[in-house]
């Protein structure tokens, strides 16, 4: 099982940005937590970060045929990137959208995801466990 985890804009600032919303965990700590859970469960993960929409789209295109699933936190692109939505549709890889914060309990403009319709599901508001639950989904038996 190979999973690609994509983190979008500003997630590299975790631990510094808006600690009251995102907590104190740094991006490195989040990545380590994800790698450790994946290793324990025999899952190979690649974690990719970019602040740039086109780079995220290129990474999704390059994942074609190489990964069994994608877990994406598109950051603010969640709310307006039809291009990322279309990229996910293009590669035919089951994708889960994740968020650290609960996007439905925040500002009005965050309550809509234009990415979600291209995904098998969405996990929001569970902090670092949003990623863990998404990995658990992909490792499920029948
Ligand atoms: C976020 C929620 C987005 O609305 C925001 O723009 C982010 C982080 C989250 O993980 O809670 O950058 O995706």
C-alpha cells in the first residue's frame, strides 16, 4: 500500500501560525507522527508540501499509476481551486480530503469545499488524527 499525502499552502507554518486554531504541533512533528503511524501499519507514505497550486497539480498528475490513495489537505485552496478538483478527477486515484480544523465551525467562506466532490470522503476537525483516520481507511480489509 502506497499513499501520497499532499499538504497545501501555509501548512509548513504549523506551530507558528494561529496556534489557537491549529495547535502547537509543527509541520515536522506532524510529518513524523504520520510516518510513524504509517510504518507501524506497513504503509509506505510520501509526504509532499507546496504553497503553489500548480506544483500540487503536477504532484497529483505524477502520482498516476504510482499510488493506491491520496490524502490531501489543500489548505485555503479547498475553498476555490477547481483546478485541484479537476486534477484529482484526472488521475482516478481514491482521494480523501483532510483538515486539522473543523472547516464547518469557522468563517462562512471556509464552509464550502470545491475539492470534496472529487473525493471519496472528507475528515475535518480532528487535528493530526484527521490524517491517521484517512490512512486507516485505506488500510481497511474487506
Ligand atoms: C485547513 C483549513 C483551511 O480553511 C485553511 O485555509 C488552512 C488549513 C485545515 O487544515 O484546517 O490552511 O485546511
